[in-house]
C-alpha cells in the first residue's frame, strides 16, 4: 500500500478590506453639536472587516 501525500493548495480567500486598506482601522470625521461641526478625526475599528483588515472573498 503506497501512502500518497496529498498536498492541496490552500487558497486564502481573503482580500484586503477596501475601506481601511487592510489596516483594520478607519479614520472618520468627528462632528459635534447640533450643526455637526467638524472638530477632527478619530480612528476607529473598521466596521467592514471588524478590525481584521481583510474580508472573505467569495467567488
Ligand atoms: Zn476594514
């Protein structure tokens, strides 16, 4: 009986998350007040990939 090694290629089906460019973080504008005055930017977790930086690439 011959033991055969089956090496199947492991495809990483993930692509870098576009909104955060694979960083897992996105900087978004911070607005305050009723007029939503822009006061700066805040870095937060990317809600598209949930901080993973990559998203599954479905065919
Ligand atoms: Zn992301």
